[in-house]
């Protein structure tokens, strides 16, 4: 993402479509936890033409470290 413009009331960013789609997928997955702000961001992304991924309900967002970290 890249900040195009910002002032005291508004920030405009640009992002690659894949990143914007990932963000939308996360907003959808956590819709209930994010409340009104999450819904507003979701609507903004959709209004900008971003569509969710087909597999959005199957995305895992937790961090999984590489398996070779346990090897010493």
C-alpha cells in the first residue's frame, strides 16, 4: 500500500488489487468483531470495485512459523 494523500480528516491509499482483495477478505471474515468501522471499510473497498476472493471463507489469518525453526 502507498499513501497517496492525507490530511487531518482523510487518508487516500493505493494498493495492488491482490492486497485490496486480501484486506476485503479479512474484513468479511471478521465482520462481527470489527463493528461499524469494518463495515465502512468493506463498503469503501466494494465501491472502489474490489471483489472478495472466491475462497475467502477458507483463508487462515493466524501466523504459522516455518517448521524448521524448531530444529537446532
